[in-house]
């Protein structure tokens, strides 16, 4: 009998060996399920819900509690961000340790020339950096007006006008970069969404807010009348709305300035990314507002603050100042800032729901519900359109091939001319 020869499988055959299967499993791990893919979206929604609580908690601490328990506005920011920095200290220490461990500059000899070079970099990239000073001004102004607006008017109104940022950012970007970058254009979709948003905002504002605790939260479903004499607004509401508009304007300017700082190649661009921005802003606000708060505000209220109000204050610090920012940073790193920003309108829903639960401030008329639907719909549609437009692949411009050398032809046997068209000829 002839001995049968063992035939090895050919490379690329349809019957892989066991070792080949194991190698394929190592190289190509199984794809995550659709539910896991939706997890970052869920966390992004959670971050917006927590951000929507900002105006609710700040109004509770400044207005809803009894007069002897009301916290001064600037002190809330100073104490809050100092506590956030204290809670975040272990993470900062780890980041510094990791940086110096992996940095070659840590083992270099620090001599006089090195110190002078550091001073020169700090002077040119920080002290004399106009964009950085604009960033500091708009950040502090935005933070102060945002918390003061909650003191004077409803948390619902504050979040409503915060949505103006969605339209102010492209407007500011177009105004600043209209000559330098042709991609910054104003679309008709933005103006259409802004028009619908204004109509919805008017419907929400003219109804006012029902703060009567004896009235059921669903009473607005059966209320159609509007007080056209006062429009449901007080002088305090007008002040709060004005501050909310200033806060939204500063936030839009903040986003445009951060975009400009990220494009810099100097040392100041290091503060514009993720955790660095979070740590820098917390420290900046606490240091800038510390002296004005100590001079103008009464901090003795913290000594007589009740345990329940201390609990609300700590919830504000942990949920809004800390968790909302960190979850937002992680989501942006995972799915991108455009996707996270496309569901920004959830903040208004959060403010409406938790204002009714915590502050007992409800909508007054059915027209306000209609206005809320218009605002949420127009803002959401515009943000999704903007996201789709940004994710659309850019068509490459046709490249014109230039001749590597000029070919000459004889004209009338006496004169030679290049066989190319003159500039400007069609």
C-alpha cells in the first residue's frame, strides 16, 4: 500500500487551523453590543440632567430657604470650588507624578538659564497673552452672572436663556473668522430655529411661574388665561433674565476663545484640554472671587446653616460642580463634543422637572408647555443638523496638474511660444 502523504492547508484556504483561529480571536476581539455603544450617550444625557440642576440648587440656596439661611452668591462659588479642588487633589497629584515621571525635563539640571527661560515663557505665553486674559474675563463673568440670575428669577428662565448659546456660538465664530476661514457660514437653518425658539421663549415667559405650594403641579394643563398686564414678570425677573442673557453671551464667547487658544502652539494651549481646563477653571474662579466675597459678603451664615441645607449645598457641589463636569469630560473624550452638545436641550427639561420637585415652581399655563415643546424641538433639530453637517465628509478639491516642463511649438516657422494658456484665460 502506498503511504498517504499529509497535505497541509494552503495559506488563505477556507479551512483555518486551530492556531489560526486563536490568532484571529486575539487580533480581532468581538465587537461590543449595541447596548454598550449607547452607554456613552446615556452618560452624556446624565451630565446634561446634572447641569440642569445648577440653576435649581443655586436658587434654592439663595432664595427658597429662610432668609437667615440664604448663602451669599460669591461665597457659594468660592467654597464650592475649593471643596471640589480638595476632593480632586489625589487625581491632581497622580497627574503631576505621571507627568514628571515621563518627562525628560524632570531630570534636567535646573540652572539659572532654565529659570530665566521659564520666566520668559510665562511672561510671553501667559501674562502678555491677550486671548488668555479674554478667557479669564469671560469665564469669571459667566460664572458670576449664571449664579446671580438664579437668585433673581426662576431656574426655568435661567436654563431657557442659556440655550441662546447654541445660536450665539456660530454667530460669534462667523463674525470673528469670516475673513480668515470661509467654512464659517451662517445657515438659514440657524435663523429658522432661532425664530421658533424666540416664539417658544415668549410663550414660556408671559405665563410666569406658579410658586403656590397649594396648587398641583399639573394644574397648568387646565389653565389657558394669561395676565397681560404684568405678563407674570416682576422687576426681579427682569434683572435675572438680563443676567441670564449676559451669562449665555459670555459662555458663547468662552467657547470661541477656547477654540482659538487650542489652535495656539505656545504653552497656554495646555490649559484648554479636558481635565487641565477643569482644574484651571476651578482654581481661577476660587482665587479671583475669594477677596471680593470676603470683603462684601457675610460668611457667618455658614456657622448657623442647618444640617438639611448643608446637605443640599454638598449635593450641589458633588453632583453639579464635580460629577457633571467629569462625566461631560469623559463623554467628550469618548464620543466627541459635537455629539455631547447635540442633546443640550435636556438641561431645560431637567430644570422644569426639578424646579417643580425641589423649588415647587411649576408652569402656570398650557401655553408654556407649548412654548417648551417649541424650544426643545427647534434647538434639538438645529443641533442634530449641525452635527450631521460637521460629520459630513469634505469633498476634496480638484487638483490642477501643472506641466513639469514647457513644450514649445513653432509658429510661422520663426517664433516659438509655450503650449500653455495664459493666466485668466477660460
